[in-house]
């Protein structure tokens, strides 16, 4: 990491498909994961997230970025204490935190 680069936490929504051993419910066709991921920019946060999900036997299909905490506040998002705590954890641990997983069923 270069001098002066600042880690931030990005809110990402990742759609995953099915893969053997993915741990999703039997009848699920995939899932959406709300994730808080640290990175010096959103592209790095996305790359790290996709790599970690693949290591966890998930099959990422699509990633949508919703920006940093500051960007989301400017956009008018209401962010509760629990969500802020998860973001702080992702930043402190320089990690990817899955905040919510919603399985899809046909």
C-alpha cells in the first residue's frame, strides 16, 4: 500500500449463483449479499470481495456499488448504528463483512 492511501469502507450488493458446497438453502437459485468491504477505492473493494467469495465456494455473478458511508449519507441514506458498527469492523479489520444474505427462490 502506498504512503497516504486511505482505506475506506464501501457498501456492495453481490448477486451469487449456485455452486456445489455454497451453503445456500437447497431450493435457492442464488442469493443477494449486502457486504461492507474495505479498500483504497471501490474497485479494490470489489476485487477483494469477489476473491473472498470465490474462496468461500460462492459464485459471484454481479456486484453493485453503493459508495462509502459519506457518499451514502450525502445521497440521503439512513444508516443505523448496527450498519455503522459493521462498517467500522470492516475498516478496523481491513476485511469483507457480509451484513445480510437473502436467498432467491423461483
